[in-house]
C-alpha cells in the first residue's frame, strides 16, 4: 500500500438545521508531508474532541480504490482526495483483510489499526446529501482510524507496510458488522472475540456490550 495523498483541513462554519456549526471535515490535498502525533495530526483542526482526535482516533485513513464507487453514486460533486475527511489517502485499502490491532510502518511513524469510521451528519454536509450516511455504513468501505505508537512524518509515495499482525484479531469489516449489522444468530461468536480482544478499543467494547 502506498500513500496517494496527504490532506489537511481548516475550520469551516456551515449551517445545520438552522444553526451554525464548525467542522474540520473539509480536507484537501497538500504537497507537504504531515506529522502524525499521538492524538492528532499536527496542523490539522479537530473541532469536537468528543468524537474526533485522541489516542484511538489520532489519524484517519481511506482507500483511493473506493473513490470510483462513490463517484458513480455522486457524480456531480467536485471530487478530490480528502473527501471523506481523511488525512491520508492510500492507493489500495481492503477492510476485509486488515485487522484491528495490526501495526504498520507509515513514513517515519508507527501506527496501529484501531477503529472504523462511524459517519455523522458532517459527512452528509460535505456531500450535500445526508443519504451518504446510510450508503457509507452499508458499503462497509469505512476506512480506519489509527493509534500512533511512534510519532513521525508521512508524505506522498510513502509505503504502508505491515510490521506485526494481530493473528487472532478481527477485521475492520467484521467490526463494522458488529457495529451496524449485528445479528445474534450469526454474530455472537464474533462479538465474544471482539470483547476479548485487548486491542479493540474500550469505546467500541462499551457499545458492543449492549448486545449481550
């Protein structure tokens, strides 16, 4: 996997249900490297730290290989990398194969796969259509947040290289399935695996316990 784009956003005020809200989802490609710190990307803007930034959501990655799928659904948008609010766009990303807890070298940083994206209304604002929320969930093309185990810089053409697998871990797609498509008859064993995995975030485990 290779970095296609590094993306940074400035705060933007938008109108939502008659009120002004500030968002950092409008990210666009830059020519420079970005610096991954332990709780966010240096120079980026995290508006609401209840839901963005922090140890388990220090940086968001998305796959360029998913863009054609979305362009076909939303052909009238002005498309560029960073459209999903990701700081890093990689050329190929497969949520079915990449496991929660796996670690990767990324530029001079070391990161760990932590949580899938859970979209909110601000993605709908970026797309100009709130139906993107359900489409995004149903697609299972969630991208992923990472923990930054070692801070470092990332630039275009840097490689995303597996360093250590989580052999008993569950995939990003499986975690998304538990989050949004849970079926007790089908997924109880998967649920137990997630709850017993020390590398699944405490926030996700708290959500999953409601199924028990």
